[in-house]
C-alpha cells in the first residue's frame, strides 16, 4: 500500500515539475520551449485532468509567440533589407509548423472555464511562397555577383553556401547547380603532394601508392583536394612534402636460451611394504598399491628470431604563393618482427605446460627488407592521416 502511495506522489511531483518548467519558459519569453513542453504532455493524454494546466499554457504561449513573431516580421519587412529575407522566411515556416503540430490535438477543452481553447490559426502559405521567391532571387543574384567579383576563396565559399541553401529551399531554381559547381571549384584549396627519399633504402611501391591514396584516409575536408599526380591546368595553392629521412633495418638475429627442467612423474606402481618388509593389505585383504615415482630431466632450447625496421620522416606544408613553409611535423614508425620456437633434448614430460606448445612451432623465413619497411609504413600511414585531419589550410 505504501509503495502505491509513493508512486502516486511521484507522478504528482513529476506533473507539477513539468507545469512549473513550462510556466517558467512562458514567463521568460521562451515561447517555443513552452509550446514544445505543453504539446509533448498533451500528446500523451490531452483529456487527463492533470494535464489541464498545459492546455491553458499552450493557449497563452501560442498567442504570445504568434503576436511577437508577426511584429518582428512586420519590422523586418519595413526595414527593407533583402539580407533579412531568410529570417522572415524561417519565421513564417516556424509559425506554420507550430500550427501543424497543434492541429492534431484539437479540440482542447478547459474544463473549469467550460470552454474550448482558442487558437486563431492563419494561412501562411502565400507569405511563405512570396518570401521564398524573393529570397531565391536575392540568393541567386548575390552569389552570381560574388562569382564575378570575388578575389578571395572564402568569397567563393560564401557564394557556394548561398547557392546550396537556395537549392534546398527552391530545387531547380534557374542554373543554381551549374553556379554551385563553379563556386566549389574556385573555392577549393589545391594541394600538390610529393614524396622524397633521402635514405639508401628503397621505398616499397605498394607503400608509396597507399600513402598517396587519400581516398582511404577519411579526411573530411570539403574545401581541400590533394593531388599526388599534379595536373598541368591547376594553379596549386599548397605543397605537401613527405620526405623519408632515415630508414634503419637491423640485421637478422637469432638468440638462444637454454632451460633445464626436472620433474617427478608416475612410472607404474609398486606394493606398499611395512617397515619389516611385509606386504600391507586393506580391510578386504587386498595388497595396497602405491605410485612409483621417477625423476626425469629435459633440456629446453628456446630460439627467438628478431628483426626491426625504423622509419624517420618529415611532412611539411608550403604556401606556394609566398614560398613559405607553414607547418612541419616529424614522423616516426617502427616495426618489430619477432618469432619464437623451440626444441628439446631429454624427456619431454619434464616440461611445464606453457613451454610444450613452443615445440610445435618451427623457424620461419625472415621478412625481406622491403616487407619490413612496408610493415613499418602501416603505422606511418595512421600518423600521417592524423596530421592531415588536424591540418587545415582554410
């Protein structure tokens, strides 16, 4: 019984808390939040008596929000600044969306006053279409002028963003797609990529190809293109140089470690004798058997094949317009080849369980120097990817 009372009290507390927060949003002029909170509660059960405050709050918030938004729209229209058309357009859309969210809840009754909540809906379609057309013309005209007069890449990017938004609100408007492509091409930063090798080792062709395959790097930089094979008709903005400064490969090494193991093992049985040498029997008269133990010995030989490759490199970025190096980062990577196997001499039963599996492993060929450099380059690719993600030209 107490549990049921506690649950009822909890529900009442939650309901009161929701009403209080909605009232606070309304009192502070955050009408959108008040509308959202009221709609959410009424959508669960609009007829519930405990939800009556939300009906009154929704009615009040809707009236005040509509009045304020229309006043702001009227002011912006009177101001006559075409740059504010987007604000006007969005305000009309939001007014319409609020009505569309309230409409499924109607009618909403206010029991204490014996009436139905009043929502004076308006049809905003004509205003939305009219504003959208004016905004479309403004965005198109502004972007077109930027494409002609822009001197900075950022101007072309601004034109692109205007055209992108235009395409969203008014798909197929004039030749928006064509101008978007023009703005994108002119707003791009083009980076020429070069790989240098100042070492006496050969860089594996496969590693070089993967280092230059920027499609696999997952670089989310919309305004930057990296070209490993520079095109003659592009005026590059930056150069990225990946210079291998040292590649060290150790000699092939095989180290040996000997371990001698001893263990007592069961080797049959013998009959138990007393101190007089007589057979000991159990209660049934049978002679008692005991394990016969024997000490065995084994020499265990563990071999470790070992080879390392270390790469030291530097990635630098140069502004080709000024000829200045703008960023440089050291890169290093190492790959270790290690293979362990073993053999033995003596009685294998003396070995511990963690040593015995190594006897099933044989020696393997050492990887070539080229393969070692490639394997070391795997980590180098990860580090280079991290640098490219952090480095921004714009």
